[in-house]
């Protein structure tokens, strides 16, 4: 068997990126103790490299944010560092933050090989009163299952952070008052993308939105699947006061059940936001709102008349 981590796991070989001067930074690995993944990487890869930097972190299912945060803190920002999280359920007692570590790629191994993520790969569940993950500029997050704490986001982005890429994740949603599952504060998600994610209600209740980029600019929200089969949600996608944002080819549905989404996509009152090719299968007349007449909407359909007629503004 090869000692290169490219064998079997699809990861970048850490031996080929032993310094921070190349196009790809250091790689770090997180696994559950006792798992096959842990046995594999601990046998093939030393805990410390020849520079004395710890590369392998073991989680035991209690306060796993400590080890995950340690791996993030070991990254050097701006170097395209990769953190590979191996399959298993990881429980958190506090937020995991990428603050100060730009261009970090947080990747759930085996989670990004399906179109909308998977519930069977690396699961991050928040037990404390905090968001699951706080992003930094140029971050990539992919392949995870997120389980948020009621009333708290799964992913949040502070003002002034640019170009995050959140894609191919599965959000197992716990609803809660004033909660946004992905939340950009101020210009948090500017020039970023939120794509190919699946959001599905786990625990119902009242909630503000699944994706809130109010105040953010130039964000592409594309090909997400939002399933709200229980509880009441104000918005599927909320753009609010943001500008130059695009909602493209998203599907928002309650699956004909008791769940309620008041507005599928709200483009806000500002000019420059658009909704193109979205499908909103909720109660009739709740497809899109806001925007600019004859400029903001192209080929969107809701449940009115069975979706036979495109939404007009």
C-alpha cells in the first residue's frame, strides 16, 4: 500500500507540500479515535512533520471543536491550507472559527462526491449556544453535514469577509426564532457563492430564513435544495438590502406538508438583485418578492396554477 495520502482518500499528499511557499499550503487531518480513518492516517502519517508542526488530530466525540480549532490555528492564512475531516459524528460545545485564517479549505472526506452532500460523512453538531462555523475570506467548506443549535446559525460570516465558497453540504436544520441557517452579517458574503447545498428540516419551529445575505453584494446562490416540511420560515432566500446578488436554479419546497415558507425568494427593495430559473413549490403566491419590475425576474415559477405560468412582477 502506498504511503501517499492520495491513495484511497483523494487528499493532497502532505509530503509534496512541506512548506508554505508553493501554491498549496500545508495539509492537516482530523479523525475520530478508533475509526478506520484514524487507524489509517495515524499508521501512515506521523503526528508531527519535520518542522515540528502537528498534522493529525484525534477527536473523541466530546468538545471536538478543541481539536478542529487546533488544526485551523495551525494553518498559515493565505497559503491555501487544507484540513481534511474524516467520516464520523463530531460534537461541538462552542463555535469553530476560521477568523484570521484566509484561504483555508475545510473538506469532509468522502462528503463531496455526491451532488448535494451526504448525511453519512463528517457531521458537525453544535451542542453549545453558538453557531457551528464562522468563516473567513476565501474559505471553502464542502462535504459536511451541519446540525445547528436551535436559534443559532450553522454558518455565519462577519462583516468585511469576502469570497467564501460554501458548496455540497447537507444542512440538517433545527429551527429557532430569528435564526438564519447561513447568515451573512453586513457585507459578510460579498463576492462569494452558496451552491449545491441541501437544507432539510429536522426539528420544526419558527425561523427567519435558510439563507440570509441581506447587505451582502455579488453573491451567487445557485442550485440549492431547500425542503421545509415542518415549521414556519419567513424566507427561503433573503437578499434584503444587498445588491448584485443572483439566485439561480434553486428549488424551494414544503413537499406538500405542513411546513410554511412565507416568501421563497425575497430580492429586497434595492435594484440589482435577480432571480432566474427558480422553482418554489409552496403555498400559491409565495414565490418571489421585491426586486425591480421587468428587470429582476426571469423564468421563475411557484405553485400558482401548478407552476404553469412564470411569475410576473
